[in-house]
């Protein structure tokens, strides 16, 4: 069991059990993609919503991916896990979800992941922990690559100037109001 706090400072005890996992499966849907072979031999990608079966070992890689990238699903998952606490505090689903953003969501994702690892028997726990560790390495590497790429990129506007400074023609544009050659819009009588 892990304690997290939302952005309102409210504490929540996150415990992944068979009962809380069943609530997640009943209450949270995630997007799944499936490659379907067409009669002409081509494939078509189909996207659909499926229940989030957080403890299914066959899809644990997808669970770990969701816990790193789908912040809406993270908040919905925490809500399903702590539903009894939400009800005891007299909060609606929306009030609860409004308490999660930024660092609180990150803490929630980590708490769920740690609970997920601890949920499984020892032989599976090691595998899930290794998968989580490798996903962290890949995400860290990809984030560094993206940051370097963004910092190195020179985005240009249609006038060909770098986006960090305005085009020279802006100097002749009045800061506010109409220019000398502009006329006010006609208003209906």
C-alpha cells in the first residue's frame, strides 16, 4: 500500500488487489490497436476502446506503457483503485479527478506501478520490474533525443526568419489599433 497526495493535499492509500483491479477493469477503458488482414491481402489498423485489465500478465507491457504516457487513464485508474475512499470523503468522480495534474499524476503513476510489481508472485515480479526498468531507460533516452532535436531545430516562419524573433516588417506594424491604411469594420445599423 502506498500513500499519495493529490493537488489539493488530500491523502489517498493506493493498494492494488484483485478487488481494486476488477474495479479498474470495470471502470477504465484504454485504446487498443489491432492489425486486421483484409480479403485483398492488405492490413488495416483498427482502434477501439478495451477494458484496462491492469493485472493481465499477457498485456503487462501495455499496462506499463499506459502508466508512462496516458495521464487520463492514470487518474481514472487511481480513482477506481481508491473508489471507497472517494465515497467516504463525499467526492464526486469529477471532484476527485480535478485533484490530479502534474506531479500528483506522476506520483500516482509510480505508486500504481510499484503496487503492480508487488501484486505479482516473486517469479513474475522480477520480470515486471525488469520491464519497467527497461521502459524507463528507453523513455529517458527518447526524451533526451527529443530535447536535443528541439533545441537544435531552427523553426522558420513563412517569411523565412527564425521563430525566436519577429520579422523586420513587424516594426512598421502598430502595436495596437488600426494602421493608417485600415478602416474600421462596418457595424450593422
